[in-house]
C-alpha cells in the first residue's frame, strides 16, 4: 500500500472513530431517558485517566526518549492542548449541544491549523490550501445551518468551548509536525498521555468520581461508553492521528475533522434523526474542499500538462 493510500485509509478510519465519539460522550453523561450519570468534568477526566493508564507501560518505556526541556515543553503542548483540555471542553459543550452539532463545529480545526502554521511555525500557504479550506468551511456552515436535527440549548460559552478546543488542536498538530519530528507516533502519543496521567488521577479523587459508582445504578453503563471512548476513541485514535501527521502533513491530518460531521450526521440518522437534501449537498462541498486543499496543486499541474 502506498504512503498516500495508507494516509487516506487511516484518515477515514479515524473519522469513523471520532465521528462516533460525540455520541459516546453523551452516553457517558446521560441515560436513555436523559438522566445524569457522570458530570461533564468526570467524563472528560475518566477519558484521560483510562487512556493514559492503558498507555502507561509504553509511556514509561519511552520516557528515556525525552532529551531536553524544550522537547518536554513541546510534549506538554501535545499532551494538554491536543488531549487533556479538549476532553473537558467537548464534554462541557455537549451538556447543551447535540452530538452532531459538536462534530460539525470540530471542523474549525483545519482553519486554525493553517493559520497557526503560518503565524507561529513559518509554514507557507498555497492558494489551493487556502481555497480548499475556505470551501470546506463553507460546506460545514451549510451542514450546520441546514441540519434540522441539530440542537443547541445553551449559551455561547458551549459553542466557544468547542472553538477553543479546535484552536488547541491546531496548535498541537503543528507542534507535532514541526517540533517533534525526531519522535515516532507511538512515542509522541505515549509521552503526551504520560504527562496528563497524574493530573487525571488527581481529578478522579477531586471530582468524587468513585461516589457515582457507589450511588448510581447506571454508572457501569456510562463507564462502558467512557471506556470505549478512552481506549478506542482516544488512545488508539491519537496514535493513528499522530501517525498520519508524521507521514503526510498537519493540514491533511486536520482534514479528518471535515469527515467527522458526516459520520456524526449518519450516526444521528441511525438513531432516528432526519437528514435533509441540503445536508447531503453540504457533505459533497466539504469533500471538494478536502480534495482541493490536499491535491489541488497536483490536479492543476496535471491538467496543464494535458
């Protein structure tokens, strides 16, 4: 399998995993009847604790890979900006925002990846990358505004929390691509989670998470959803994500967030939500943006030759 095809296969697998993560967050917080199980903070914290605990043996093995303080700083950015803080920001948002809407807002990530790469990491932008990102964003806008199944009951802080999370994702993406090139995807993933293990362990006791297991009859059902979210949707997914960044580009990897809303809408449709013709059209616009941003230059050069 070529490197290019491998990147696309991993990207689509990742989109399916993360597209379903928003529903798993909901199931960790609420029962089928909408009754509370775990709080938003408890879900975010458990997600980080389980993921970092699963990776702990590998993390300790790779600890020797940290060579200096600057490298440690970059790993902190990846661990906290790419994993820890977004876990809490998304669960907070989903107390009032639907899973589909959260998935759609997550598509701001490529915008921040492009802008932060240009402003902070001296990464040049081609006209096709800019145009593709703009088209993809237009598609996301239509996907949001045309979705009858999208619900939003809270204040703007819930939307802003997702936008802030995507900003942090963009910072983490560029840090991996331009500052941690000497480390493998497995090393970056394990060491990033190692740095959030102790804060997550502290959070487990500080947030009185154990009390939920003792007092709620639905605790285990919520925990199962969180465990799947942590192991597959976090530890495994971040490993795949970091691998994509290593073999392609930060912008290409961030393109997964253009596919996540599509998966989120399909899952919503499976659970009885409706999907409109406008949403289908918006999905195609998103795909056009992704292809243009990543392959626009190649396609244009080929057309000129012919």
